[in-house]
C-alpha cells in the first residue's frame, strides 16, 4: 500500500516536470522539447483524455478502494520529487534527458506490478 501511495505522489507531479523539461530544452534541442510537450499532453491530460494521475487515482479508488488523493509523501519520495524537479529545470539537455529516461524506465516496470 505504501508503494502505491508513493507512486501516486510522483505521478501527481510528473506532468509539470515534463512541461518544465520542455521549456528548458526548447532552445537547445527543439526536437526533444517537442517530445516532452507530447508526453506532457499525454500525462497531464487534455480535453479528450484525463491526466494519468486522475486515471490512476480513480481506478485505485474504484477497483481497490484505495484513496491516494491528498497523501503526504514519505521523506524519500519528497526527496525524489525535489531531485526530479531540479533535473527537469536543468539547462543541460543531457541531464534532462537522462532524468526522464530513468523515470520512464522505472515506470515501465511499475505498471507490470
């Protein structure tokens, strides 16, 4: 249950990390920024599709009776959120890209749990 709560906390912030990464990489690597924007629209939702966090939290509540909305993060999750926030605002495209490569790599395994 703790793992699910902590994953939900990260998911709540992820779309803003992507938006920040797009803004900070636009001048140096516009193609990479375009991918971050595409991913932001996918993660953060748009008119046709709800945000991933909304889908995740509503499915957990409906299917497993687990409410993750408003959960307070553990210290390690707070630290992770702060680090990814910092990395997403880097002026180095390599750092930004590496941060998101790592978070997406973990996300693939998380969805299989």
